[in-house]
C-alpha cells in the first residue's frame, strides 16, 4: 500500500491547472501599454510594504538605551 500513496502524490503534483487570466486575451500592443503600469503598481506596492516594515522596526524598543525591562514582558 505504500507505493500507491506515492503514486497518488506524484499524480497530484503533475496536475497543473493554469487558469486563464485577463492578459491572455490582450493583443501585443495592449500588453505593451499594460506592462509599464503594472511595473509602476508593483514598485508602489513594494515601497508601501517597505515603509510598513520600517515603521514596525521603529516601533520596537531598542536595547541601545540600556533599558532591558521590555525583554521581560
């Protein structure tokens, strides 16, 4: 029975379902217009994400001030 389980797992891994996206139906010219907008959107999302992470780090107490009471919380 052990090998049958491996076969089922292998079969599941081989089944890749590719869903059609809205970009599949676009012609080349439209895609050339969309790509720069998507890059700009990605850049803004990455900037926002980095900003949020920076704010989280700033909100953490640092141990450089010598106050270790936050460690015991």
